[in-house]
C-alpha cells in the first residue's frame, strides 16, 4: 500500500516549490528586517519593529484574505476553459482589492495615536509609530502585486511571482543595510530605514510582475484584455468574490491577530518578552510560509478537481498533501529543537543574553506545534479549493480568540509565566484548529457535500 500517491505528490511539488520560494522571499523580508534591526540597533528597536509588524499585519491580512478568493475561482474557470470568466475575475478582483487596500490605509493612518494608549513600554512607541506609518503606505503597491499574483497562481503560472519576490528580497536586504547604517552619503535612518527598504521592494515587485505577465503566454492574454471600463463590471461577480473573500479574510485575521495580541500581552510583562516572542515568531513564520506554498498548491489542485466535479480525486489530493505536510513539519520541528540555542543569536546583539535564553525556550514550543500549524493551513487550502470558507472561519475564531487569547493572558500575566505561557496557549490553539479543520475536510470530501 502506497503511503503517498506519486502523481499527486509530483503535481503538488511542481506547483508548490515556486510558491514556497515566493513565500520564503516574502517572509525573509520581515526576517531580515528583524535580524538587521536587532543586530544593528538592539533589543528595544527589535521590540519596536515587532510591535509595528504585529499591528500592520493584523489589519493588512484582511486585504490579503480578500485576494485569496481569486485563485480557486480562476483555477475552476481554467479547468472549464472559460477565459471570459477569468478576465472578469481579474478585473473585479483588482478593483475590490485596491478599494479595500485604500480603505485600510486611511483607517490605519487615522488610528496611529492609539499606540500611545496600549500600555506598551513607552521607550519603543516612537519608533513603532514611525515604522508603521511608512509600512502602511506600502499596502497600495503590494495589493497591485497581490492581485496579479493570485491570478497568475490560479492559472498555475508561479515562476514569475517567484522571480519578482527573489529580486525584491535582494533589493530589500541591500537597502536595509544601507538605510539603517547610513552608507553612500545617505544619513542613518535607524528603524525607519528598514521600513523604507521594504516599501521600495514592494513597489519593485508590482512593476516587475506586471512586465513578466505581459510577456508570458499563460498570462499575456489576460493582461492585454484587462480593462476598467464601467460597462464590464457586474454586481454578481463582486458578490461572488466578497462571499469567498470575507470568510477567508476572517480566517487569516483571527490567526494573525492572535499572534499580534500575543505580542501585546507579552508587552504587558517586558520589552524582553516582546523581543523573544518576535524571534520565535520569525522562525515559526518561516516554516509556516513554506507550508503556505503547499496550501496554495492544494487550493489549485482541489479547485481543478472541483471544477471537473471529480470529488474522489479531490479527496485523494487532500489526504496525500496532508501526509506530505506532516512529514515536512516533523523535519522542521527537529531542526528547531537542535538549533534552539543558536538560532536566537542571529537576531540579537551579544549582550542580550536574557532575550536569547527566553527565545530558546519559546523555540522548543514552536517546534512542537509545527505539526499543527502545517496541517491547519493545508486543510484551509484544501477547503478553499472546494469553496468552503464560512465554517473554517468560525473554527479559526473559536480556536484563536475564544481559547488561545484568554488562555494566553491567564498564563502569561496572571500566572506570571511571561512569553513562555503565551506560547503554550498558541500551541494549544493551533492544535485545536488543525484537528477541527481536518475533520471538516474529511467529512465534506467523504460525503460529497461540496
């Protein structure tokens, strides 16, 4: 009896590997921001960036969630050779994504003063506000990139996105060092330099992917047919995207805000706890984003089977891919445990011994919940390909906000376990989410209720 299906496994890696490289590139932008800020500016600066990124991604994830409504619709239409529908999805998705992005920019800029009333360490707030203000503006170019990316990946053309991300990442790393240190006649910008580097990299990604998609045979026709003429828009298509996008955005919002809230809860203890939390989170985010590659590939694969109404193959794809992610995250967990005392040193200055010690403890917990984290995001990808998004959003809300955050506050603050207690709660929440989402997929695919 075969443990893995060779055909499904080969197709998964064909689709997932470029997406994984893309995800690694995107998360590496934040990872190198944290490493350079921590190394060059110290633990307080790292805590500022951690807090800023927590706030930024808690809100920005709503826009990302809406954009994830595009790939399952595109992959379904592609399996039916419905090019007209793909054109409609593209133009409607672009307008919806940019509208949401602009609304979030305005809301976040107006809400910045709230930072001073959140009981966080006063010494890190000015840098947090400055970094966040620059990051907020980068939402607009990133949403242009994200729209094109989701259409491209829905069409199974992923290499263009990968190239854009890799080159942008190199630009970001170089500019990070130049702006933070102050080289080539440029005055040192400190924390702001890291934010400006990320902004420039995100603009480049959008411009580069535009030209790649204009030239490639798979995407060229859709770029050339793209139009924003009012007569081409239909209320029903906006409704379809919103119907899929809102629950998907909420799924991501509940998880990301749980980790952001965890940073705030750790901040009620000390800046050291925030910095250690950010180190462990950066590492966990790295492996999580690799699994997002598997998840997006699974969405495309199940979306194709869904369009073909081949439900038996759809179930086989989901189960096969769950097995692969399980094995992959076992490997990642082992790496975390073996490197727990070395990995934190990449993010800190030699004197930050307290941060290093605490982060190494958190990495052990992160290693243990790697399995749950990978399985839950893969299950979400499979269910999204089946266009089942409402119940999964409820599951994530219960797991993260009904269980994780209250438990984390109790363990971290009331029981005085600090960041260690918060991460125990995060592990429990991820495990509950993974179990319920897997059960949801197995139930729907078995009974053909999709």
